[in-house]
């Protein structure tokens, strides 16, 4: 057998987001974020104030247990850990003049702990965590003022952590805005104003804000590498009929436009045509155009599934997570209907590399499943062979893409410790190598247990992928 294709400096690790792990929703001066009023995830509705059934309020208590979790990641040999900074810990309302020192100090401690274990941080600046006040008082990202407020927040982060964090992501899954306007963009608008035009304008504001942060990083944190982050979902034509191929290509364009702007610095022609046809006129200032020219250093993405598209007017309704899409009849699916397609990951890596020529980072991938805690020789564990199989098959395809010549910086498996699911807001949809004793009804001890996949992943990292 030939040597595994993963380069020696490959960044193996795991990924999380503040609202899904931290808890401590009101601790240390933290303000509310949109997540604190979303007890049911994507299914909605949002509540007027935090309610006890919202598992994110305590999540898995990483806020108090981060040292224990990071030690477990170190035990697996992680070289990188993806975390997000909760915007409302730093600016509780989002629009204060000065940041909250207690919030900043918390991330100092987390970074200290990572440093102690030689784990590189990968920081998402905004992961579905818009401060609630910015949603309620400003209407979220539909309001141009958020660009300046985000820039102020990013400035504080670069000044405080710029010398110790090399890899930054500006917005998690920036292309989810149309599919989850409130969770993704804090957008609140009366139904008659919640139009496509408004969402395109919000998208533009996020793209400008992302570019402004990149420009700022060049000045304040010259060693920093700034990445965009998109939800990648390759879309295949449902049949080989050219209209279906065209429909699939249009669905892909709707996602690729974000990377096109963040990598190339301007809106592509196909997108301008879409706007014209929809009668949408974006407000784009000269300053916006200048800002957009500040493009990213690398492209990161989440990958869970692929989907199909068809030109047929009676196309089946969407299934799956945020993006929907027609299920692929040739593929198996997870319990939540997410189509399992390891080869799609190789395809997407090649597509992004050929399109943008920037180093790529797989910053989310994994299998959500219901795990059963069992006792083996007096030790509590989960026999999650299904998860091992999923991750193994996907990592094999990452290896294939590297062998194809694609530059891949690293791989962070999603939810390396069990966390609250974004779409269901429950804990029973688990992704981790580490089981957390917490249940959907809020019961549990918060104890951590190593699953079978824990030892498997440690071995993947130790051998540089030779055991795949
Ligand atoms: C992505 C999000 C994550 C995450 C993941 C898994 O869309 O960036 O926050 O949760 O999907 O989704 P879920 O938790 O819904 O299973």
C-alpha cells in the first residue's frame, strides 16, 4: 500500500460553535444572542425571552469545563480546534462603544489552554450568534449599520488575539442567509418587507463586512490567515436531461456566488443577471466596492451531503438541513434525511480548488446519530461504528482529493464533543468522539465519556491517515 496522501503539517482536529457548547448564556456579562431565543432550532418559532426548554442556555457547559474538553482533544492528538467567539460575550448588545472585558478574558483562558496543549485555534468570528439587540433594534444584517458594528467587534478580536490566532473565519456558512434569515442573519422584518430584495441586501452587507474584517486583519494581525466559510452541497442533475443539468448548475451558482465574491472581490456576471431578472437593485457604494477587493487567503466549508436538482415544475419538496434539495435516489441517508455521499466531498474539493485556486479547509463534516451509552468492562462508552464508517469514508475521499493535487490545509470534524444541534436544538443528534451526559429533557450530569470513535480518530491522527 502506498503512503497516505496527507501532508505532515495537515491540521487534524475538531469543530464547534460557542452557542452549541458554552452555556453560561448570561455569565460574565454576556448579552443575549439570537440563539438564546431559539429553543426549537430551525423549526422555530423564536421566543420573546430565553425559556428553560432552550438547551443552548447551558449547552454542554464548556464555559466551565473547557479545560477538561481541551485535554480530551489533546489526548486524541488534535492539532487544531475550531471554536467561535460569542459576539454577545464581547459586545453584549452589539452596539456598545467598549467591549466587555470579562468576555475577552474568557477566550484568553481558552486560548491559553489550547496553547498549553499545542493545539492551534481556528476562530469563527460569527457563527449564527448575532447579538439579539442587533436583531431587535436594527433588524439584523438587513441593516447596513451592522457592517460598522461587526468591524468594531472584529477590530477588538484582532487586537486582543491577533498575535495568537492564525486562522480566522469571518461568517459561518455565509450562504445560509436565505434559508435561515433569523438564525443566520438576525433578520427581523414584517412579512411584507421580508422580500428577496431585502435578503440580497443583507447578503451584500455580510460580504462587505467580511471584506472589511479581512482588510483590518492585514493591518492589525499581519500573520493572520482569513478564510471564508460556506455550506458546500454539490448539486447533481436529477437526470441527464440538459434542463436538469442547467437547474443543478443554477442551484450551485446560488451557493458559489459567495465564494466568488470573497475570493475574486466582485460580483460575477451570472449573479448580476439573476438580480436583473428578479428586479432587485442592490445598494452598493463606492466604499463597498473598494472593501470587496480585500479577498480571503483560504476557503473553508462544511460538508455533510449532496443533493439533486430538476427543472420539473413538480420537483419534490426539499429535504434535509438548511438547504433542502431533492434527495438522490442512489444514496443512503442519515436518520435526519441527510444524504451520505463521501465522493461528493472529493468532487467539491476539486471544484473549489479549480475554481478559486486557494488552499481549502474542511471545517465541518460528520454524522449526527442517536448514540447509546453502554458499559464495557466497567467503562462507559458508545460503540459508534456507524460514525467511524462515515468519517473514514469521507477522509478517504479527502485523501483522494489531495492525491488529485488539491491543497487541503486540514480537517475538523464537526461536533468533536457532543453538542446542541443547530437545526433541531436537541442533544440527541450527536456528532462527538466524546459523549456528554445530557438529554433532550435537560437531564444529565454533563459527564464526558470517550466513544469508540475517540480511539479510532486518535489513531488516524497518530498515523497521519495510514489506518483509513
Ligand atoms: C452546520 C452548522 C453547525 C452544525 C452543523 C450540523 O449547518 O454550521 O452549527 O450544527 O451544521 O447541523 P445540525 O446541528 O443541525 O445537525
